[in-house]
C-alpha cells in the first residue's frame, strides 16, 4: 500500500483496508452519478484524530437531511481507524469519509474513507495566510431556512459550485472565497467558516442562513469563551470584514487561516492569530 495514501471500505458491517488503486465503488453508485451523498474531512495529526467526535455528529446530521441510511457511528469510527492505522505521527493527514446512497432502491449505502497527506499549499496557508475575494451565492440570506430541498446545513458531495468559486478566486490572484447573500450578508467559504474579531469579540455568521455548522469554529468559540474572549453570532457584511481587527477562514484540515488580503485590499490581524492558534491547539 502506498505509504501516504490509504483507503478503507465498509461493506455489510465489515471494515477492511484496501489498496489505493483497488476499485471500491460501482459506476452505478448514486454518489458518483448524482452527487447524492455526504462527507466529512477529518484531520489526522500526531497519528490521532482528536476532533473526530464533532465530525461524526455532523455526518449524521447531514445524512438525516438527505434521508440517507447511516450505518452507525461505530462503523465510521472503525473505518477511520482502519484508514489511519500506523499513519506517521509527523505527517498531518486529511481523512475524507464518504457516505452515499449507493445503488438506491433499498440497497445498502456506500461508506468509505480516503486518507492522504495534507497538501503543501494547505500547510503554507496555515502559516502565511490567504488572499480572499467575496462572491455572491445568488440567494437571499433567509431563503434556505424555508427551503429544505436546498439542503442548507448539509455537507453534501455536490461541491461543483464551491470548486468553481475557488477556481474563479485563483484566476483573480486570490486563494479562497467568502460567499455572500444577495443583500450582501456573509455566508461561508467554499470549504470553511468565516470568523472575524471586532469590538473585543469573535464573530461568525448564523447557521440559520443555511451555512454549514463549523466544527473548528465551535471549538474555537468554546475555548475563547472559557479564556475570557467573548463570542457572538452576527449577521455580518463584507464591510464588517474590512473594518474588523482580524479575519480568518476556519476549517478542520487547514485550521485558522488568517486573511491577509480581502477583495484586493491588504489587511492586518492585530496580532490575534497567535491567540487563535493557541486556543485551537489546546
């Protein structure tokens, strides 16, 4: 098995590790043909998965929103353990867990995990920060709360728009994106949660707009509150980001990446990134 690529598969209650080049999904799988499935990206660091519980909870929530059969949290734990067994402690890995509808029509779901080293570019962004552009997602801020068919709050496999947004950002000389509503309210990044510091508080947009509940953001806010740094859920705007003391995009694999340029405007972090990193590292 290739040293830094691992695959594990759940089938009929049994989990097994397989070679990275071994076929594991039929071409008729509805996750492949229709994007009908959900996923989570779990950080493997120091040979461990310290934040797995939060991802298990969110995976189950996403599956419920799509009415997917879920094989149970113990099956997912065993799957991740099989994929990450003997993973080198000095290499951070990204373990992606996929749950799809499989063949549908009463057939069992597909559940598999892929593990690979965190890309060098992601590691760079952790250390040096990111340039970001804001792009409209094309919906009102309150629309997805009343439109369950849009699957607001679910981490689905349908990421084509998210990836297209990131390619647009790269073409514009930026690293990433913050989505906004038609009215200009803040949503999230294609693969991240927006957090900003202002008026002595940490802020993040409300999940009632249909954004994904951020596991890293939740961990940061809990630790910040315990450390005496107040937090708030705020219906912010792009102007709020420009006026903020600091802005970050948070995700499970990249951590807290400070925004160093927003829509072409250079910005500082008021020295707060070190405190955020320390809180997340506890």
